[in-house]
C-alpha cells in the first residue's frame, strides 16, 4: 500500500495548509480531494470496490495520525468528532472519507444489483449512511473555525448525496431540488475562483445536469426528453445514467409502437406485427439524425455500434418468426413457395438497414483515417495510420455491398442492383487507390502506376453510369476529387520512376542533384541508409580430412620408454642405496 501513503503525503500537507486560509479558518478542498482520490484509486475504470478499500485504509491512517482510535483490537469504543475538536482540517477529512466509503460501497452494490435484485436494499442503506456522514460534515463546517469556501463545498456535497438517495427512491421532486441546490452552489463557486478550480466545478455541474433533466421528465416535463437526447449526443450522462437514458428512450418508443402497423420499402408495403421490429423502425430516423448531428468521432462510433446492436437483435427476432412460417409453408401444398412472403421481405429490409449502416460506419472511419494520413506526424515515436488500414476498411465495405446484391426479394429489382454495382465501383476505385499508395511506400513504381490506371478506369466507368441513375452518388465519396488526386500522384510517380530514385532516397546517393528538402534540417534527416544493405563477401573455406580413417600409422613402441621389472630385489636396493 505504498502508493496510498504517497498520495496521502501529497494531499495531507495541502489539507494542513488550509488551516490558515484567507479568513483565518480551517479549509478543505472537498471536491478536489475526492476527485483526485477517485481517479487515482479505481474509478477511472469504474472499480468501486478498489476505491472503497482505499477509503478504509486512509481512514485507518488518519485515525492513527490524529490519535483518534476507536478502541483497541479487543473492544470497540465509538467516538464522535465535535466542533471543539476542530484544531486540524484532517478531522473534517476523516468525516469526508467515511462518507466516501459508504458512497463507494453503494455504487458497488448498484453494479451488482443488476443480477442480484436483493442487493438494492443494502444499496439504499449505504447511500443513506453516506448522506448522514455528509450532513455531519456540513454541521461541523458551520463552525466559525471553518472558512466560507469549505462551508459552501460541504453544503453542495450534502445536497449531491441527498439527491442521490432521493433519485434511487424515485422521489423525483425532492431529488430535483437537491440536485438544483448542488448545481447552484458549484456554479457560484466556479465564478469566484481560479480557472483550474472553476473547471472542476463545471465538470461537476455537467455530471448533475442529466440527473436534473431526468427528474424533470419523470415529474411531467415532456420537453426534458429532447434535452436528454441532446446530452446523449454530446456524451453527457455516462455510466449509470447512460443506462437510464437508453431505457427511457426505449420506453418512449414502445408507447409509440402501438400506432405503427406497416412500413413501405422499394414500392412494397409490408405489415409489421413484431413489437421489437416496430420499436426499432420507429427509432431508426432518430438514430440516423443523431449520428448526422454528432461531430465527435468517439460518440459517433458509439451511436453506430448501438444502432447495429439493436438491428441485429431485431433481425434475430424476425428470423425466429420466419422459421415457424417456413415450417407452416412446408406443410401446406397450396401456397406458392416461389413468392417472397411479407415476413421474408421485412427480414430483407432489416438486413438492408444493417448492411447500409455497416457501410456508413466504415466509410466514416475511412474518412477519419484519410484525414490523419494527410497530416504530418506530430509524434515520431507513435505509429500513425497506413494505407493498409484503409484497404481493410474498404474490403469490409465491398463485402457488405456483395451481401446487399443477394438479398431475398430484390433479385429482379434492376434499379437496386444497378445502384449497388455503382457503389461497388466507387469503393473499388478507392480501395485500388490505397493499394497503389501502399506500393509507393515500398518503391514498386510500375505496380503503383498500373493500379493508378485501374483507379482511373473505375472512376470513368462510374461517371458514365451516373448519368442514368439520379442521386446515386449522393452519400458516396467524390469521384472527381479522386481522379484529380490520382493524376497528381501519377505524374510525380512517373518522374520518380524515370529518375530511378525515390522521394525517400538518402542524401548520400544523390549528391549530384540539388533539391530543397525541409526534412533534411528536421529531427530525422535522411542522410544515409541505415542499416546499410548486405553486401556479398567471399566465404571462408572449410577443410575436411577425408583420408584420416583410412591411414595406417607406423608402430611407435621403440619410441616409448619401457618401465623396469625389479620386483622385491629392486625395492631393497632402492632402500639401501645399492642401485643408485
């Protein structure tokens, strides 16, 4: 737990320094402390259990430091912090950590209550406990020993936790009043202090705003649903509130679904009897409008994924109904099996929506990558986008278009088939362009030139076919812009191929040619090729003695010294020195 102690070391001096604030009272940066603690100890990833453990350990350390122990290991002795004890701001911090520990436990139980509903009772008890601790903190801050800013922050913190309790109890009016009080205090604090603190207060206001609008909607304000939808687009109301927003939108669509009975597509009216399909089709226009209005790429990606998930669930529900219909048609011999039924046509329509959404999503991702590909690399150590990434996206788009052309019930729709083939040509041209770009990177000039010519062939074919089909290229990439880009790339590529050198050729290989290159004075000038290419060198010869096993060596017995055989006589002579 060394990291906890390091964080305490960072925060505790700050808390102690607040003892002598501008008006001579104790001070505590309540919102700043809890936000930093939450971000550093689990809430960045929604891990409330980890944060709860941190609060418990910090409480233990604070009690030990202040000498405010609650008994010993054998016996618990409850103590209360009184106004007379406020000689140190850490007493206020002690109460704040107790409230945070109860709140984090409640949020942990809220996550677990999705699968275990009985935990909701415990959740409410812990939330009430957190609100009770915050009220104790607010009463302590009413002391003249505490500065005015800390008093306001304590009131806002109490209002926030009280609003959370009433929100869970579905007491919408009381919850709205508490959240409004909290919002008002933080807005006033934001206008009175430095920009760094003001940003923290505004973020808190942004977190509370979706809860206020949700309470207003449940009280009866029908205009609040539009505000909630707008907050959903801008990414507001994350976490638990996001689930409530999705449930609210589904509930509103369910009420409208009772009035929907049919849908018209490709000149055919199809009755819609499945409730899930009605709800999805009612919200389709709203989802598409939301995606069109969103400028944030991350939010747009989230909306695309939500729409695709709803579409897949709806297709699965229709497919289940279709299985039973197919069994009934197999039993009856009178009906014409060659005719596409209404349910099959509805399935084709939903599949069309799914495939078109996939195409739009991948096209949006491709546009973002293209923009990044044209930008200079800001971070040289970070890997940027490559043409290969775009090739993969266009492969998925072409696969979706191929599935579109095989949808049941649209085989004889010649206009639809021509539109799909035209879109296929457009995306083939774009895919071919980025394949050529990938060949340019590896200095394969002839292959890149051939592919550029193929791009021009596809683009001209698209232009010739567009005259017969109106509004077919309304949502597709601009072919004329692609032609201009290909011509520019092609001419520069031809020049590089004729000269036999690459734009990335190192300086040492073209000393006789003058060229202005800003990159030569940058951080990574292309002066020499490193690492250098391998060069052939002569091999070191290897010798093998193949005749060794077939050579008979001469005897060496006469060269080896023979040991004498004296026995016992020689041993005695050696003792007395006769033989020496």
